[in-house]
C-alpha cells in the first residue's frame, strides 16, 4: 500500500497534479485530531457543568487548555523518544531534537496531562472532573493521530508479518504492508510488516465508543479517566507484541518503555476505578480487582 508523506504526494496520486506543498500529512492529521478532540472535550465539559461537577464557565478555558496541553505533549513526546535512543542523542543531539519523526505517545500524554493539571489548578477548577471530561477526547485524538502514522508511513509499523498465520478471510493488506514511499525512505521486503497504526486506530475507536457508553449514566467522579487509563494501557500492551521498539532488560525481564508505562497506568487506573466503587459493595471491588489483574496478566504473557 502506498503512503503519502506530504500533501503534494496525495494530490499527485489523486488528481495527477504536481503542486509543491511540502506539508506533512502526519502534521495535518495531528491538527485534525486536536480540533476534533477539543470539540469533544468542550462538549463534555459543558455536560459536567450541567450536572454540577464543574463551574458554569469552565468551558471558556477549553481552547487555551487544549493549546497548552498540545504544546507540552509535543515536547514530552520528543523527550520520551530521546530516552529510548539516548546513545544516538548523545552522539548527535540536534538531529534527534529537530527531526520530523520520533515521537512517543506516552511522553505526549504524560507531559500534556501534567501541563493540563497545572493549568486547571491555576484557573481554580477541580482537576478530576476535568480529567473525566477529557478522557474520551484523548482516546479519539489518539485514533486520528494513528491514521496520520499510517498515511505518512512514519515508521510506527510492526514487525515482519507472518502470512502463515493470516486467516483466509482477512485481506492481505490488513495483515501485511510494505508502506511504499514512506517518509523514512525505508524499503520493506515482502511480504511486509504488520500495519499496526491501522489496528490502533480501530482499537481507539472501539475504546472511544466504550468510554462514551460508560459516560451515558452519571458515574463516580474519576471513574471515566480511570477507565481510560485501563483501556489505553491494555491496548498498548497488546500492540507492543508486534511493534518495533527499543527493548530494555532487568535481569531476565525484557520490556519496552511503552510496556513498562502501560503496566503502571493499568495498575493506577485499576486502583482508581476500584476506589470509586461503593465501599459497601466489597464483593464488587474484589471482583473488579481480580478481573483486571487477570486481564493485565494475560496481556503481559501474550507472545
């Protein structure tokens, strides 16, 4: 499947015109993700205002909050990527800092949420209801951003695909792709690699739907963002099994940066979700805890 690193590449293929528009397609999708997520976020802030969890004018700061978190997220995404490739950074810092590629989604989330919390506190708003309001928007933005990864061929693809494992009913392009013309100018041998950005987009849309369904009823404060942490962490744990990433080791344990962070946020999200449940329903807390622990263990052990 072809990729389109720049807008001019897409126009050349679709319309047959050669217009010099060196606008990165990934950047366009990031901008789209920001715009859509901001709209969803503002809608959910208004909903939180309507049920009394946020003051009536909270929605007026959504635009500024989105810009602050976006800028911090870009910085964080770059920092976490550098941490994965620290040796290369020490050899050539400028090339690592100013390259168009190399972003870590977890770095973006950590820095973005951190900056957002500071912003929210300075504006005198309660932090947890704001986190609940932004949860589904973050998930949707992630899915849209991964479309940009797929279209531009930015290197966020998977390991070499094993066609012997492909179900007969599944189209080959959903199992293996070569990302011809990718922005990294990498030649991928046949049959190709797993198109993990497509899988992550599909998963993000499903998880976005799950969060929206969860939000239809009035839930305990904090439970929505806790569920977001659990879903995001479990999804990343699974996709890491077929992604290309730098791996670290501690003793006999081998892991990627994303896997380590995923385990942490799933545990934090699980503890937070359990804490929001009624103290009188101990059996429910225990059941949820055991179920989430079993699910986390299964995701870690998947080969």
